[in-house]
DNA sequence: TAAAAGATTTCCT
DNA sequence: GGAAATCTTTTAT
C-alpha cells in the first residue's frame, strides 16, 4: 500500500510528529522511526533558510522524497521533504529488520547504538548521496505511516546554533533507541540546584 | 581564491 | 565532560 505522498505537502512540524512510529526501510533493512526534527523554510537553523542552493535543491523538490546531505564531512543525514523548503530530519530508528547487516556496517553489536542518531542510522541502512532526491514510497525505500497513535515527547533540537529554543524535536516516549534523552518537562521537584 | 561553519560521532582524560 | 576527526558547501575577499 502506498500512503499518498501528498500527505507530506504540509508543515514539517505536523509531519515530524506524525512520523513517530512509522516504518522505514531501505532494501528491506530498517525499523521504526522513534525520533525526528522539523526544519522549516523560515527557520534560521534550516539549510533552506537562505534559499535554494545546489546542496539543498531536494528540499525544494517533491514532498515525500529524500533530502540527503553530508554532515561534518563524515556522516550522511536523511530528511523527508515536506512542503517546499521544509523537511523532517530522521534522527533515530528502533532497529527491526536486517539487524545482522546493520551490525556489519556499523562494526559493533550493541543494538541500542545501531540507529540512535542521524549519522548512525544512515550508516546502518547504507544511505548515501545516491539516495538524495529519491521517493521514500518506492523501492529501494519503503515508508509506512503508523497505524496506532504513540505518546510523543517534545523538546528543543540538537546540535544547532540558531533557533536553539524552538521545541521542534519529537520522540517516542520510553524508547531505548533515542539519540539523547528528552529534558524532563513535568518534574518541577527534581531541580538539583 | 580563501576562509569559516556545520541538523555528528567517537575517543580520550 | 571535552576535543579531535574530516570535508563539503557556502560566503566573503
């Protein structure tokens, strides 16, 4: 079944939240999306903020397609394109399919560290420049939206230097595969200072 | 043509 | 907790 990619032609904030719990695979290898971040056209932290460039052209392309970029000259990061100039960064997966292949690529066995980070999950799934611009709803990719509602954690995004306070990071509550813990929101009595 | 920044991960102290 | 590794893209001169 194909979820219509038109579903993604909306604000990255909405899509980022709805992607928690979705199934994502590349050549049959992948798992459940447990952590995302939204990047908007009018967002100083977004690659698209200063307009279209050769690198970010995919962010202005078809919704439901991939925007893959090189991070710190070392890693690859995968985004799902929403409406033009906005995208959702996939930050972590719960590994489900192709565990052995992931372990081989990552060179380690701890399941918790296979896909818990944007660079890690791209290495585990074998994502690279050749996947930039491809549809996530057609082979070798597969993306299926969640069938049940999950409890969502919300917090500020990670690793950015602009708009650092915007709560545009979403995660699956209780997941052991998050790249980092979310700040505790409703525990006023635990302030150590 | 040169310089700086960057949506990270890993290893060391 | 802190810093190195590593290189592409973008911006400034």
